[in-house]
C-alpha cells in the first residue's frame, strides 16, 4: 500500500471490527488501532467504568478526541466504537482522512456475538438486548451508510475472508 492510506472500520457492536481490523492490518502490513482499546489504555480503566463514571456523554467526548488523534496517522487500520459515528465531527474526520468500510451484520449475529461480553455498557443492564440492538441499528445504520465508501456483510464469514474481501474491493 504505497500511498499509506488509512482504512477505518465502522459498524455496530458485534460486527467484528476489532477481529477483522487486526487481520486486515496484518495482511496489509499496517498498524492496527482500536479506538476503545486506546481509550482504555490511556484512562487506565475499561469502557464500562468510564461510562459509569462519566456517562455516555463523557465517554463520547473522550472518543471524539481519540478518533481525531488516531485519524491523523497514516497507514493505519482503525476499528471504531459502534457509536462513534453519532458525532458529526467523527463522521467528517473519518470520511476525510481515510477509506471508510462499514461492516454490516444482522441483529441475530449481534446478539450471539455480544451475549457473553460483559464489557458492552449499552447492553450491560439491558432486560432485552435484542431490543437495544434493534433501536441502535435504527438510529445508527443511516449514519454508517452516510460515510461508508464500502459496505461488507460479515454475517457468515471468517475474519480472514472478510479482510480479503475488503482488500479486493479496495483494490489493494
């Protein structure tokens, strides 16, 4: 990848952004970042704790700063948090500073992939995780679509297959 473009992965929780992002970065010999992991590393606390202490608004402020900083790099693959696209500022920076790949998955897959994960603050105390995921999808899907350069369905494919599909679609 001679021009060292950035690839930014967006999509809902459970779409496989981090797993696919690692595989993609490895295949393309690029550096991989996960915005949530970077926030955790810098705050010394997990995302759930940040949400609990600062609320979603406080977390989103941290996320906006992190995405602004990370997208200034070149030659990276960045997995963003599912809600990062709520911020217009994030959408603008992601669109302007790299190729945006929307990893799309269905609600059944999201439920299956997130049900045992206790590190998802928006699902942590949900009586009906499916309903929460459906509501998030309704709100966020148009925002993912708005900035996506490429849409890839991740439902029945391995991370390696999806990474190869991204490489192929982007002509890398």
